[in-house]
C-alpha cells in the first residue's frame, strides 16, 4: 500500500472513532470523493449525517461550509451576490458558502426548486455565474447533501434530472445496539459533537493529496470484458419490466469512475466485476424509477438492483 492509500485508510479509521458503526458508509463516501462525485445522504434526523461530513473535512484539512437549507433560502444565499460599494463606486462579489472545498447542504429537500437548481448548476459546471460573469469554484469541490425521507412534511423532492447529478445516494440507518452503546460511552467520557471537539482531530491528508489520488484513480485499468459487463448491467436497467426509467449514459460513465475509485481503495490497479457490483446499489438507487405495478407489489430500487446483479452473467 502506498502512502496515499495509507492516508485514506487512516481517514476511515479516524472517522470510525468518532462516528461509530458506520464503516460501510464511510468507505462509500471516500469512493465518491475519489471519483469526484457528489453525494446524497438520506436518513432520519439525529443519525450523524452532519457530523460525518464535518469529521471528514477536518481530517482532509479542507475548507468547509455548511448551509442549512430552509423554505425561505434564496439562490443568492448560497451562490453570493454583487454588492455596490459607495466608496469605490463599483460592484464587488460577496461570495456565498458555495465557494468552499467541502460543502454540506443540509436538508436539500426542504428548500424550493429554484434554490435546488442553483446549487446543482454549481455542482455540474463547477462555477458560478453572477450578472454575466463566471467565477470558478475550487478544484476540490465536493457537495454532500443530506435529506430527510420524503414522507416527512415540508419537503420538495428533487426531480430525476437533478438527482442524476449526484454520484451516490447513501442511506443512513439507525446504529446497531453495540454501536449506540459505544456512542453513549463516548459521550460519558466527555466527547461532544461540536467544533471544539472536532478541532482536536489531527488531519491525516490534504486537499492537494486528494487531487493527486484522483489522478491515480484515472490510471486504474479496465479490461474490455469488465467494460462490457458494466454496459450489460446498464442496458438491462433500460429493459427491465419493473422499471420505467433506467440508468443514463452519464450514470454509466460515473459508474466506471466509481468502480475505479473502489478498486484503488482496495489496493488494486485494475477493476474487477466485484468492484462494479460493489458500487451499483448507491449509484443506481436514486436513478431507477419503478413502474406503477412494481410499486404496488412493494418492490424497491434496491430489490431490483439485487436481482439485476444476479441475472447478468459475470465475465470469467
């Protein structure tokens, strides 16, 4: 394992000391970070979604901003605005929280569509255009958006076209009894999920290192049989009887990038079918739209994905 891989491994270990019982979630977040993909974290309030992103940004030594999205938030509250200076008689840019390296968009489905669209445009273009002038965002620009389950009141579901901008949708479950007991022991020992406690975490890598890792991930080899396997899975989603909408070509490209990042984190310089399968659930679950009959039968996107992975032959 080289030094960059060792540093990423240390991030995972350090996060698990603070956010207990979420090892799989942490690993998937790191895959998304290395694949240059944004993430949706979905779960009920109080399951550590915000804390998890704060801890990772602290360990990365990355600039971090958090914006609490509410029904009255305007696009300018996120992007910024040009302010007229009476002394210089000119406009100056007052940057919004989007001008950072790690942006936590808390409860993205509680803000109206216009504000959602402004954020997602910045994610896609990695720049902000205000009054006809484009302002680039940092090279490392990673958005993690949290959302409550849609059955909660006061939510605005993201349209399918905007959901497709996110690489992964990760579901945050309740911790196991053992993990929750460890959380209580940590709290009893004096740990508080506040900035004062998090500031004591020692960074283990830098934003520049992450950009270097992204370049290394691009060099991971994908043999043609594995590429054909990925394509077969993608095409199967578009012909599946339980699905109205399958995966998009953009999602297929992101699937390849995520598979490379997963393989690199596992210490391989090539992508195996297992890597393709490992990243399939978080990559597909927010993109696949179930048909009416499948919904009435109580099926779910995760069930369809499991069946899909079992039905397509794995290359030898």
